């Protein structure tokens, strides 16, 4: 029986409805959801990789994009090894913020 050599925690962050949940689900479960359902606080998925006979569990944590969840996001961010920012290039309102 193999044991995990390491857990690697990656935060997935971005504005609400940017596609974070679908990115995590596609990468971890190979699924895609056509309808939008907001993440309440957090959701996560993981994928196991083997390298040189050792198992690594990559955890992707989808943190809710709403500003009201800022304090909860700080709590779930502890122990993270990386950050992936998801953006929706088709969102006209967000694009206008940066022009």
C-alpha cells in the first residue's frame, strides 16, 4: 500500500462566476457544469500524481469570490503552497474596470 509523500494545497481564486468551480471540477473529476451555482464558502477537489514511485496529492481549493467572504478566505488560505487566479475574459464589466 502506498502512502502520500506530500499534500500540495493550491488556492483557486477570482471574481464570482469566473469559472473557478468548473476549472477545479474539470481538472480533478473531468466534469463540466453548464449552469452556474455559486460556491458558498469553499469547495475542493484533488488529484493524485505519482513521481519516482511516490504519491503526491494536489488539492485545489475553490474559494468563494464574493467580497463578503474575505475573513473566511483568510482562514482557508493557511498552509497553501500556491495560488491560481481564474479570470473570465468575456466579462465586459470586469474588463472596463482595468481600462
